[in-house]
C-alpha cells in the first residue's frame, strides 16, 4: 500500500512547479494523489516517477 504523506505545496516544490500547476495536473490526472480530509497528498515514488518521465521527454526534444 502506497504512503501518501507529502502535502501539495511540498510536492510542488519537489517537482519545481507552482502549487497551482500541480492542482491543474490533478485535474488532468497527470500525477496520482489522495484527498485526505480536504487536502491533496502525494506519494514520493509517484513524484519520482513523474520526474523521470518528464525528464525523458525533455531529453528527446
């Protein structure tokens, strides 16, 4: 079972994007997350995987 313990602002900082951009990614389902209470939380492995995927796209360009 994945551990979703990274809050939105911390996840956005880790990814190098704004919190608003990460919220947009949530809507577009680009990164998995869980809502706990009324806040979004992220899994470290999912964030790492997203960074690896986007870095491969950048390398190809």
